[in-house]
């Protein structure tokens, strides 16, 4: 692991060039720089004591020995000036905590709205199913009435066949036939209404279940909207089927309830979709600001081995800065 330390570098930066970010030119301000052990090894010159300083051709006791660089050896050419760039990660300053907080808040609100929409969709689906159930009850009753009419017709016919000269029996037979025709028509309409409402309610149920189980706010809102639409259509069909028939009051009431619940679900779905759009915008804003970032070069630090001068962007650092830099490097190099 490379040891490093961070400390404030107070220096007049002069004209520091930062890539264009649309933020305008910023005034120079105190900067906290990160310096590594490798940087310190370049900058801090070790001053060896005279008794331990290497002397060519001599061992530690001062006795004459063969030099280590036989035949001239290979000498490393050390540059007179050691330098490196000072960089700043702009994304840490552009994609700030406020942007992230806005995105997180928007996401939480969107999740709440989506849950509310799914709940409203569930309620609308239940109401649609209630309307379909009312229609099925009417169809079941119509089937019973049709069976009774058939039985009455059979009885009237038998009576007429037994005594065809009886005018009263003939009249009863005619009435029974008319009743069967009417019961048949009523049953056909009731069964058709029940089948239509049942299919619509099933669509609302499927969408509502999907809204409840959806994993994202956007999916919940989308399915909730589908459930609301299906429930609204179911309600309209129920109200139409009930008409002004006093025998279908239960269906009318169920249709009105489904209509109200469908409207509530539609409003909740729209609110959820709007909240989701706001979340997308907030996240997009945070990501765009972060993308503008990257490493910007603030300047260049140079150390002249000959003059022992430390400069930043060509400006020599004062004794305070040099002392602070030296202290930090001493800590790093000593392992503290």
C-alpha cells in the first residue's frame, strides 16, 4: 500500500487553468493536495552523516577496497529538475451532495407514489370484479327464470293438448310461450353482459396484480394505469347494462363504485408517472454534472536539485509551505 498524506497548500496559484465546465473562472483558494511516499522520495533530499557517507574505494572501517563500479560501471543520470502535475477530481465538486440528495428524495417519493398507485389499482380491480359479479348474479337469475318459463310452457301445452276446446287453456298456453321468449331474450342479454364484464374485470385484475408485484416504480405506475383503464371500461359497461332496470340496481351501484375507484386509480397512476419522470430528471442531472468532472490539472510542482528550489507553476514556495511539505514527507518516510 502506498502511504500518502493530505494537507492544505496555501499558495498564490496565479492563473490556474481548469478545463471549461461552464462554471466560469474561479478565484484562487486554499487547496488540499495529496502527496505520496514516491513524491516525497523525489523531493526530500537525505543528508547523510559524514561517518556513514559512502566513500569510493573504502569500507566501513576506512580500509582500502576495490571500487564497486569496476570498468567504470553504469551510472544513472539523475535529472536536475524533478516535477509532477497537481491534479484535482472535478466530479467531487460538481456532482455535489445536494444533487445526490435530490435524486434520492425524488426516488423515494416516486416509490411511495408507485405503491399508492398499485394500491388504488387493486381497489379499482376489486370494484370491477364486484360489478362483474353483480352481472353474473343477474345472469344466474335469468337462467332460473328461463327454466321456470320452460316448465310453465310445458305444463300449459299439456293442459291444452288434453282439452283443445278450452279457450282459457289456449290463452294460458299462448302466454306461457311469450314468457319463454322473453326469458330467453333476457337470459341471452344477461349472459352476454356477464361475459363482457367478467373479461374486463379479469383484465383489471391482471394489471392490478402486476402493479403490486412490479419491481420498479415505473412498472408499477404503468400497470396501475392499465388497471385503472380496464376498471373504468368495466364500470361504464356495468352502468350501461343496468340501465333503468329496477331489477339491476345492484349492478348500477357496483358500476358507479367501480367508476369512482377507477378515477382514483387513474389519478394515482398519473401522479406516480410524474414522480418517476422527476426522478429520472434528478438522476440525469447528477450524472451529467459528474460526467463533466474528471481530473483537472491545477498546476505543476517542480524541484530543482541544483538550486534546491521548490516551485508551483513557476512560483517559488515560501518557507512555511516548504516546511509543511517537509514535515509531511518526514512522517510518510518514517512510517508514522
